[in-house]
């Protein structure tokens, strides 16, 4: 079987992520908490390590949210 990365989410489920060699990128998983905001993002590397990024690593505010692309880290906040 091919190697995969694993991540345990906020609901205590194990998520398996693959690394896609043809695309030279790993799958990622955005972990959403109970109130609809995301908490963390897990990504699989080419060496099959799981990198976990936390919302706290990003200086994101409702004012600068548009500068970030993708779901994460914009989902870390709820803006009016």
C-alpha cells in the first residue's frame, strides 16, 4: 500500500492524506471546529510527514483577509 500522512482532527477522527507525486503536492485538510471557524490545516509532505498549521500562526484580520488565497487561513475568522 502507498504511504500516507495521518492527522487527528478536532472530532477525534483520523484523517488520511496522500502526497501526489505527479502534482508535486500533498493533499491538505482544513479542520473546522464546532462554531464553523477552522482551527488548523494539515498537509502531507513529499516525505510523508504531516505539517499542521495553526490559525495563530497567521496575522489575519477581517481587514486583511482578502490578501490570503484559499480556504485557509481565511476561515479562521468570522467577519460581518
